C-alpha cells in the first residue's frame, strides 16, 4: 500500500474518534496491553513523561519536548489529534514519523491487530511506542488522548505524571462534574511516580488528586505559583515575557492568556525533573525551548499568527475552559485593532452554548463547519449563535469563510479562526506552503 492508501485503510477500517466521536470511543486497556505485549513492550525501552488535563496538555507536552531536546536528549513526542497530516502525532526531535514507517507498521502487524478490532488511537499509540524504541529515544513525552484511567497510553509507567488542569469537557465519557473528570484523569497517577498538578480553582478537585496520590503512594506536587518574581507581560506581537526566579527573563513564543499557567506547570515539571529525578536540563535549554517551541517540535494551532495585514490568528481551544482564556486575549487585542472578524464552528459533542456565551458580541461572524462527521451543521450553529446575540453570515466550508473574511478585512483588522480543532485543521493548509506539511 502507498501512504495515502494506508491512511485510507486506517480511517475507514478502524473507528477514529477525531472523525466520528462517541462511536470510536473504546474505554479499557485490554487491547492496548495485547498490542503492547505482541510488540515486546516497546515503551519500556526509554523513559516517559505522561501528560493529561482538560486544556494545555498539548502546549505543555511540546514545551517539555523542546526543552529536553535542547538539553541534548533524543526525544519522542506523541500527541493528538493532528491538524494537517497524521504524522504530526508521532515525532522524534521535532521530525515527523516517516510515511514509509507508517506503511510498514500496518503491513507488518495487520494480521495480528485486525482480529483485535483496535480503535484508531489504540493502534497509533502502539505505533508511536514502537517507533520511539526503534529510534532509540532517551525520553518520550506522551500526551493522554482522553481522560486518563482508561486511556490507551496508560499502560506506561512514566518517571513523571502531569495533570495540567480540569474543566468540563467530554462529559459523556468522563463525568458531568469537575470532580468526576478529575477522578478519571487521576488514573495516570502511579505508585512511586511523582505526580504534578498544574492548577485548579476548586479545592475539591485538588483533593481528588492529592487523595489518589496518597492512596497509591506517589509523591504529589502542585505547580509552584511563586516561580515568577514579577507579573508576566504580553507584547503586542503576541509573545510572553516571564520573569522567572530560577532562569531570569524567559521569552515565550506561544501567545494566549493560558500560556502563563502553562509556563508555571512546565517550569514546575522542569524543577522536579532536575532536582528530584536528576535529569540534566540546562538553563539555556529552558530559554530555547520556550522561545522556539514551534520550530523545535512542529507545534501548530496555539494562538498561531498565520499572516499579517490583516492579522489572522487561529487557536484550537474548543471548550469553556479554553475559551475563557481566548475571550480574555481577544478583549486585550481589541484595543489595538479595528474590526474583529470571527471564523468559527464547533462539533456536536461540546458545550456549544457555554462557548458561544464567551465569544465577543462586537465582532462580525463567518459561521462555518469543519469537514468531519462530528461537525455541527452550519445552519444549526448559526441559530445557536444568534440566540447569544452574535451576528454574521453563513459559509458552507472553512475555505469559503476564510476567503470572505480576507475580502472584508482591512489591514488593521483582526481575523480569528477557531471554535474547534477541526476548523483550524481545515484552515491551516490555506495559509501554508505545500512543503510545510509534507
């Protein structure tokens, strides 16, 4: 099979949560363990860091991978979902897994895995674990796909478990309260493995993690809020300056209000890795990792500027927790730009009303839908949006919405693209050169 034929096989023969949602959700570790045993437990060949959380786990995972890489280590990075190319999910030192490896993995192992009927995520997790072993990585940063306790990645025993934060998302699978969701994500906490909790505004959620750590005998840490000696500041250009006690001034490439909290989590994780686990992370690597994370890891879609004049920004935030930060950042930028144009759509299984209530009412909207089965039809989404006082026009595709917004906007206006990871995924190729995602 060619690479394209292999992807078609994976997308059509195996349930894919990215495309179809609940129908592809397969809780439990039985299949993942069977695949892992068959492959010879590849994840045991290197050290891992496990990252869960409702929001921020992608940014935290990429930042940690960048910093470890700049410290001289060979680093695997497994994240999801992908935006443009499947191979974004599996990287070593920022380089995507090769097309040939994807094809070869499926051809070599399909006779074993087909009778198991694995989910797409179960199979790609196994592919990542084997690829990292074949590449002889020193460390692999593994992002949880959904929840934690029953996630396919939870067969690993990491050197550090990180839970970034908790808010309501995937409630149909994880529970309808933050405490229930926290209990699922706390499932990655393991005996003797340091567990770091990023941030919460609810003491009851903190108690869930603390109690779980005590139950299994895991050292428990909270992100250190006193890592900065003065308030961080955001430049008009969208970059953060963090005034850290340990590393001096750090320039953060990633924009958005949420990145301050992510930075606290990352620096706390680095502190544990250095002082408790003896990982040789050099100060220069911390500076380089924060300043150049997109180049070092290939990260896309986190308050990413796609062009200027007019400024076009995209962000994959897709739930209330993420949009609280996006809304705050848009409010700040409103002082520096003319009209705000919003290209937005969502998928059916999110808190759509909760997110819409946070979107700016003084913006003009291009309502649209992504090219995935889970996308809410644009007509239905626009009706909901209008109930929240948002007005605009309907576009059947993201490309149509982008074209219309660019025609409408002046040089000092702002175009925001988001509401769903899949809206961003459809938009990115419109702004990228072909060789940037091959």
